[in-house]
């Protein structure tokens, strides 16, 4: 089955900070602009979204343009990696030894007070199993990277994949 992933719009007020579960509101005009740019490249499939405001805003704006009878489906399993104690902190202030440990084990390292990429993979696998037909998934870079790995991309390539804001990423699953 094929799904298309769309990452939320950029979060300029969080630039330079570690954020996964941390959320901040964006003006509706940002969501409307992003939706108008990406919508022509999307099929009229049902939309499912992470519960983060930055995703729901885009999902709702896409839904309004789509005019579908299907409601936007919100699923917490599409949330970004939980960075735990790192959330909201500038990347430059994170302990070097913890960052080094993460870089040595990108998949298995559990963020202090958070989760590992393996945990994220398990959540995304569960969420994918609930989709009975192709969907547009409005979520996060980490979520899309996890989906790429689940679809068969080697972990190192998936973890390093560039996931642009408000751009479609088509992923085929066996």
C-alpha cells in the first residue's frame, strides 16, 4: 500500500532548539499557505495527523481544500520522537556525552526521559497497521524517517533522509 507523508510547516520560533513533542502554535495563514502549495501534489485520500498543533493545522487546511467527507483522523502514534529532557533546549546546550551516545546508536539510544528511535518505529508500525487504504499522513520528519525504514530503506539512510517541510514524501509499503 502507498501513503504520502507531509511534514508540518517550519517552526521558526523553535529554530536551533530540540523539539519533538514540544509544540507551538502557528498563525492560520501559515497553514493555509503551506496547504495551497502542497495540495496540488496530493491525491484526494483520507488525511491522518499527529496531534501536535503544527500538524493538525496543516491537516485541517488540506482537508478544507480537499473538500472530502472523511474527517481528519488524529492518532498520537504519529507524533515525533520524544526527546524527553532535551525538549525545548538549544542543541548547543545538550550534554556532549549524551549526543555522542546517541550518534553511536541512533536506533537504540533512549533520550533521557524520552524514547528511542526503536520506540518510534514500533509506534509508526502500529499506526500504519490501522490504515486500511492509502492516506495522506501529516506528521514529522522522524515519523517519515521511521516509515521509510519500515518500507525497507536501510536504517542509516532512513535516519539521514532529508524530509522537507510541507513537501510530499511518497512511501510504498509491502
